[in-house]
C-alpha cells in the first residue's frame, strides 16, 4: 500500500521547488562573478568561475551518495539533511574571506543540494507509477528547465538591492529555509520501512552492474552527459 500523498498541485509545486534549488544556486550566481573576482581574486579574475564548477563538483559527489542513503534511511531525512547542509554552507559562503574558502563552501553546498534534487525523483516514484508518474515528473522538469531563464535576473536584482555579491548567498539561505520548512511541515515520508534497503557495498555494486547492463540506460547517460556537459562547460568558462 502506497503512503498518503499531498494533493497533486501542492506536491508538484513542492517537488518543483526542491529541484529548483540546483538551478537557483547555479544560474543566479552568474551576475555575481565580476564582483566576486574583484573582491576575492582581483589578480586572476577568471578564477571566480570556479564558484560554479565547485558547486557542480559537489552536486556530482552528492548524487552518488544521496540515492543509496535515501533507500536506507528514508526520503524525508535525506532531503532534510541535504537542505540543512545547503543552508549552513550558504551562511559560510556569505562570510567567506577568500576565494579558497568560498570554493570549499560551494563544494559542500553542492553536496547538500544533491539531496533534494536526487531524492525528489525517488519520492515521486514511491507515490506514483505509469502515466501519472510521467505527468508529475514532466511538470517538475518543466519548472527545472524554465527557472534558469530568469534566475540570472533574480540574481542581478538581489545584488542591486543588497549592494554586494554576498547578498545572493543570503537569498540561497532564505530560499533553502522556506523549502525546508514547507517540506517538513507538509510532506510525509514516502518510503515505508519494509521497503528500505540496508546500505552495503554489495548492494551498491549489484545496482551499478544492473545499470551498466541496460543499453537504453547507457545511451541515455551518454546523451545527458553530452547535453549537460556542454551547458556547464559554457557556464563555467
């Protein structure tokens, strides 16, 4: 028996906000790069672009951890932990006094953001299947794709309002806190205890082999890697 779900409109909106954490954290940063370069790396202004690369690196590391972790301890605690880490690193980045310190905070923030981004899809799978699942994922991905188009404008408005690039990290903290409170107040756990899988190297290796044995999945991975690879290469350079 599947766990009780929120009303579909609210659930879709909540999932969209959970996945939008990634887009907001990358694209809203673009207008801040000149200010960060002038403040923290005036002699090597191109190094400021590493602020984006560091976040993507953390997101990639976190993605490998978040999924198996949520299978073992539950979706809600994994997403909550990721958001808490994301918010804490936003505070650290806001107060960073060197580019190196900022980059460390961004890697860890990316690891935290991978929690809601990855586990949200697993949460949808817990509750829906077939056409309904495809519909929910389509709505969520629509927001994920559209959000980056106006995120830089939001970032520019925040800088204009606060007068500093540090204001964008304050916005990340506020956004993360809103999503965290909303999620914990309204969304119940979707992975019932009897369906959880204990964390083990053997189980992870078995799942990894299963993925690699599916030609369609491999093709999808290649296509997605090429698509997102050129996107992040462009953003980072």
